[in-house]
C-alpha cells in the first residue's frame, strides 16, 4: 500500500503493518492503522521547524488526509501550541511590516532633525509594548477565542446528533484550522483568503474527525455565524427605527 509521511509528505510503498522508516526523512512511521496525529503531534526529535512547516503545508494543501491524521492524535497542548506559534508569527511579522512602512513614511515627512530623533527614539518603547502584548495578550486572547469557537462547534454538533467524538477532538480541529492564517502576510488579499480557507478547513476537519456529513459540518460552522450576524442586524434595524421615530416625533 501507499503511505504518506506526515513530516516530509513523501509517499512510499509499504507491505503489511508495523513500524517503517520513511525513505526520505528516515522518520519512524506506524503504518497499517490510523495515523497517530500530525507531524507536529508526533515530533520528538527536535525538528520543530520542519514539523510546523509540514503541518501547515498538509493542512492547506491536503486537508482530507491531514485531518485523518488529526483524528488519530490525542491531546490539547500540541494543537494549542501550534495555533499559538502561527498566531504569534503572523502578528509579529505583520507588526514589523507596519513599523517598517511607518518609519519609511516618516523619514520622508520629517525634515527637522529634532523631530526625527524624537520619533525614532519612541521605537524601542513601541517594540517593548509589542513584545509585551505578544507574550501576554496573544496567548490569552487566542486561547479564549479557540475555546469559544470549539465550544460553539461542539454544541451545534451535539444538537445535530453529529458529535461522534469528544470536545478535545473539536478543539484540535479548531487549532489546526488556524494554518491558513499564514496568508495574512500577503498584502490586500491575505485577510479574506486566510479567513475563507480557515472556514473551509473547519468544515472539512469536523466532517473527517467526527465522521459526519459535509452538510452537518457546514451547519455547525456557519449557523452560529449567521445567527450572530442576524442578531446584530436586528439590533441595528431596531436602533435605526427608534432613532427615525424620535426624529419624526420631534419634527411633528
């Protein structure tokens, strides 16, 4: 049979079941059974960068096969750490872009040497605030967001009768669906592309991990969003109607 190494994505042939060495990266693989997690889950030899790259590539390029690996893994910490690394990397690089563009624009606008010195002397303070936020704000904000997201997904799956596995497995899907956030580094189209592909991965991941249909998986992912947008729209219409009625009554 043909198998795919989750670390280097090299395909190789192996007969029977057991532990085999990948002919490309020499990693030990257990074949003939469900894959025991992603490359990031299974990494224990210090090749962390390769594992992150392989995991991100697998999630974006081959989501069906990738989430079958997610289904074979266990645990919260590794998926959470992966999502944290992706979020922090995107935030730091994006912030560096903004600082660079701001410095470049200011160098053309500031002609007084004193003003230029004052402007650039504030950069260490800004960098310090950025690092502090990255160390404190991102982990707490990202963790809360993922827990809420996974909780909503799992509650919808439970209502639909499609929650075949536990909350931890839904949380793993939410974490690994963060892989497309690397597209945020692309100008203009990066944000919409990252958000859209993350939603697609969430649907595929829930479908594969919970062994349900694409229809139920899509409902679990998009229904809360639709209801939230509808609720916000309803509040906006009600507020607009109240303001309009108040203006009319004052005019009369």
